[in-house]
């Protein structure tokens, strides 16, 4: 009888761990770099800033971005460089929502949380 309870409990714990994995801190070693033109900027969640690039299916977001950056509207239609950590979670299996760790425009760092 204990095995009948233990197996579902272990599967449930594994499911929770895969779903609630925190985003790893970005470093130069695990960061993926892309460039693109900002197509949309909008607020999601709790003051998070979301970016969508032209010809890119993913959404890039900065947690509580509106508390960290005064304005990003000037980036609309501009070519930017974005870096984000490589990670996977069961809640987003296609990896369409990516935690933005670095944002650069025209040689100026707009936002960075990359650990050296």
C-alpha cells in the first residue's frame, strides 16, 4: 500500500519542481544573444515590461521592469540586442516567454542583470 501512495507523491513533487523552477541568473556563459527590431512593448503582470521583436515568436520580459527603467517607448521600431539565460520550464515547454537579462540599444546598455 505504501508504494501506491509513494509513486504518485514522487510524481507530483517532480511535476512541481519542473513547473516552479526559478530562472537561473544570467551569465556570459549561459546567455543567448539575439538582435532584432522591437515590434511591441507592453505591460504584463505586476509592472513587467514585455517586448516582442519582428520575425520572432518569443516574448521577452523584464520582471518589474517599470520599477527599474523609466522609459522604453523610444525603443519601438529600433534595432536592439537582447540576452537571456538558456533554461526550460514545464509551464512554457516551447520557451516562448523568455526572461530578458540584458538590453542594449545603439551601444548603450538600457538594462542589465548579467553576472560576470
